[in-house]
């Protein structure tokens, strides 16, 4: 599909190679997010691939834990003037990937409460990234998920993040 700016979003690519016991739910539930409005996320939609989406019982306490793994290559639309991935772009990537994992696992509307991003190393253009997200807790209202952004090309941890999301209360209007 082509949007107003002439860019095309490759929706089929995002979940095409996804493996794991949440893969089908991920493909089904991400569909409502697919639109052709021009926005700054288009670089992600065109290059982000979800390779794993799964749910398992955590060994330590037996509670459900969701995991998602994503890959993408940094392109020129994601970098700053120094040729490295922009910090805001990394934060957006963490926001998107962690949200996708929660959408696949829970399928309930959620809003962000906290998004903390720590930057460890610059990520140059054309670097291949591997983004690994795992829930730390999933409750009825609040959910937390951690994320690691690995620069596979340069063999280093580029950023880590913690995202806390909450199911909003129903409107009283």
C-alpha cells in the first residue's frame, strides 16, 4: 500500500517469518495497527521483522512470560547527522517492539506509563539489530516488559529499555 507521501508499508513482512506459540495471534492482532498515514514510524514498518513471539511458564515462579524477538537494519531515515541511529528512534523502536509483545500476549488496550531507555553504544547506519523483549510481570491492569537492542553487526549491546503499560479504566461518561 502507498501512503500520501508515496512510501509503501510492507505489512506482510512484519509477521511473515514469526515463529512461536503466539505467532498467529501476533499476525492477527497487529493488523489493526496497519495504516497508510504518513508518520515517523514508517521506517520501522518497512524493515522490522518479528522472528519470534512466544509465551511460556517462567521456571522460577511458574507465571506466564511473553517473549518477542525482532530484527531490522538501520537505514538512512533512522540516523542523526553523525550517521548513528537517533536516540529518539531507538526509544520508538523499544516502544513498538515491547507493545507488540504485549498486544500478542494480552490483546487488551494499554497505555504507556513509563518508558525508560538506556543507551550503551552508538549504532551506525546499515547495522543489523536484534531486539529481544521479555515481560517481567503481567497483571490484570499493569504490565512491565524489558528490552535489549543488540547491534549484531558490531557485536555489542546498543540499548536497553523498561516499558510499563497499564490497562485504562473504563470511561465513566
